[in-house]
C-alpha cells in the first residue's frame, strides 16, 4: 500500500512537471520545480524504497510477537520513536546539512533514509558516502529480514504477553526446532 501510494505521487509529480506549471505557490512561497535536479529525485526514490523495506521488515518482526491489537502499540513505540528521532535530525539539519551530527547519523541505517536524503538534497556528499550509506542500508534490510524470519518462526510457538525479551526467546525457540 505504501509503495503504491508513493508510485501515485511520483506519477502525479511527473505528469504535472511535463504538462503543468513548473512553479507552484505554496502559501506565498513560490517553488520552481524546473530547477529540481534529476539525481535528487532518483535518490528520493531509492532512499524511500530502501527505508520502506527496512521499516517494514522491522515492523513485521515486531508484529509477529503480538497476539492482540492492544499489544501492537507497545511493540511499535520504539520503532516509531526511531523514525521521530530521524525526522528531528533532518529538521535540525536543514540549516547545517554538513554538521557532524548530521553526517554521522546518515551512516546509521535506521536514520539513513531521512538524513542522507537531506544531505543529498541540500549539500554535496561524496559519491563514496552515498554508496557506503546505501550499502549499509541494504545490508541492514537483509539482516533485519533474516532476523525477522527467525523471530516469526519462533514467535508462532509463543503465547502470552509480548515483550522485547520475547524477541530473544522466539529466536531461541527457532534454534531448538
């Protein structure tokens, strides 16, 4: 659903750039989309899709540990807070995209989709930085999918109240099988 919605936004944006007005008035601030570099749009798509996959695998892992809708909020809160922290770093980084805390946080895979896109859009990171953060993000997706599969297999055997200690318990149950 999320990827389809993103595809719709991209399609609408592309059509409006091709056939519509290149300048948009956003409440007194005029934005000229004709000056938007193509590489920034490509990076936006790449980082969105990779970020979506990372957070989806983590959410699936956490969701496999719960047995009721009430428990899901408890399990998802830490993941939600990580996204909020990444968003806040991006907001603070708008004025100084090359600040040390922004650069360092762009290498943390949970923050990379938001923070690295900020750096690509507002500053000029080296190609090796973009490559390293992308490889780290892909590696994190693969690792989280692997761990999520183990947790899911073990979590199916578990009953009762979900907890983060349950992740380790679910992985142990998987190993015993």
